[in-house]
C-alpha cells in the first residue's frame, strides 16, 4: 500500500513539473515574436527557395451560374512550411510543443485565387488561427468560398460536360522564392465532397503549372462536371420531341373540323415558350450555339410554315367548286390517289395504265377542290414526318453521341 501511494505521488509530481503554466505561454510568445518580422520571407539565405506543401480538399459545389459563367464552390487549403525563426526549445517552456496564434502574426505565402471574379485577396482572414510547432513547422488551414470564372460550352446542352479550373497562384512571389508542392493525389481531394443535385463531379485533377515568362508557379484544380439529366429529360427533352410529333398531326386533322389553324398556332407558341426557357438558362453567346436551340429554331420555322400551309389548304377546301382546276394539279391528285391504292411494287409497272386513266376526261372532271386540299394535306403530312424524324435523329445524335 505504501509503495502504491509513493508511485502515485511521484506521478503527480512529474505531471505537475512537466505541465506548462500560463506564464510559460506568455514567455514563449514574447520571446518568439519580439524579434520576429512577419514581412520577411523565412529563409536563411535570400537565394533559398521556400517549399510550401499544399493539400486541397473540395467540400461542395454550391452552384454553377451558367449564364454568368461563374463557378461557386467551397473547400479548404492545408498549407505547411518551415519557419526557423519561430522555433524554440520545448523543454525551456514547460514542454510546449505547439502554439496557436492569429495568422496576422505570422508570415504567410501570398497565395490568391488567380481566376477569381472578385478582388484578389490573400487567403484567410486576420483572426484565423495558425499553429506553430516547436521545430518551426507552420500549419495553416484557410477555408475558401471560391467564385471563379468558368467557360461554359453549351453546344450539347443538356447532355453537356463542363470543365472548370480553380487557379491558386502567388501575387508577386516568383518560383525562385516560393515553390508550391502538391501533396495530395487527385482522388484524395474528394474525401469530404458532398454531391450536388444538378451536377455530377466525374473527375477532379490537381496539377502544378509553371508559367515560363512570368517565372511564377500556380496550382490548377481542374473539375469536370456532368449535368444530371433526369430533370432536363423529363421537363425539356421529352416535351419538345412530343411537340415536334404533334406538329405533324396538323396535316392529319381534317379540314372540316375547324381546328387546324388553332392547333398550328398553339404549337408555334409552345415552341417559343421552350425557346425562352432555354435562352434564360444558358449564356447568350454564339461560340458555340446549342444544338437544341438550332433544333427549336428549325421547328419554329416549320411550325410557322405549317400555319401558312394550313391556311392554303383551308382556302382550297372551301374554294368555289365551279372554279376551274388546272390540268396539271388534277394529274398530281390522280397520281397520288393511284399511288395510295396500289402496292409500292406495282406502281412503276402500271405507270402507263395510270397515265391512260389520267388522260380519261371523265376521271379528270371528277377531281374537286376538296380532293386537291386532301392531297396537299397528305403530301405535307409525309414531308413533315420525314423532316421531323431526320431532324430529331440528327439532334439526338449530336447531343448524346458527340
């Protein structure tokens, strides 16, 4: 029992002796920073290059403002370097191994976000804590809300990928003064990343880039973003392609229903509505133009043309039956009727018979303006079917495959 009590007392004595007091911290701070100049690069010789170890971690992407071409993201940068001017003998100060001070008290590399859209400022803020170790090792971890420029390519919208770069560079220090060293691999940047609802981060790279003429070194963080498609497919792509198929039905609607013009005009207005939605969500640029915009412009033109054709068809349908019909128009109507009644492989074989039938004056006299109207309706219907399928296929190929 006496032995146990003796060991306990000795342990308490050792802990009490080795623990640092408040005065030890005061003395350490005063002795360390009394002659320290935070405006001088911490190297022994002016020709020495100070190595800055950098570890970057992306936490989340707040938003990608496509119209303004701005990427807003958040992350932190872990920087470490050696400052021998801030080293001390730990045993002389109650075995204090590290000290936390405001970053404004310590020299820091003049790193800034090179492609920021805001005023370029040094990382962190004055009261941000920085840890100084007894061997002179400095650990600084500023968090940054990045607002960087990002060139947006909307050619294949909404099946597009965007590549945005965050540039970390020195304001004035050259590569002969500061040498940034990337410590983390590409995949380690995303260990704390939170997924974004609109964009899928499919690749992240960090690389060191040396500018040959300015003698500066920068760190480029390259983020490749893929747009999540579910929302856009359900709310834009599917309605637009359904609308294009509906536009064909203008010519399948009989002329005597009285709704032909109304349907054609409604389709034109719907296309313009979708065009305004897309225009408000992508940059107003001509380099390059979105394939979907070209597709919509084409079908707005075709829809406007369908309104004109519908008016012509209705005028022909309601034309005075006593007005003469040109002979060539009658021939075309009869040829179309014969072509629809016969099988495709019999049409060419019976061309002579058709010609003879068309030459029959009785059959020519049976053709009315309503027949001409219906024949034009059928011709426009199949023409629009071919154009719609071809344009839709080319558009999907360019947006998805390319």
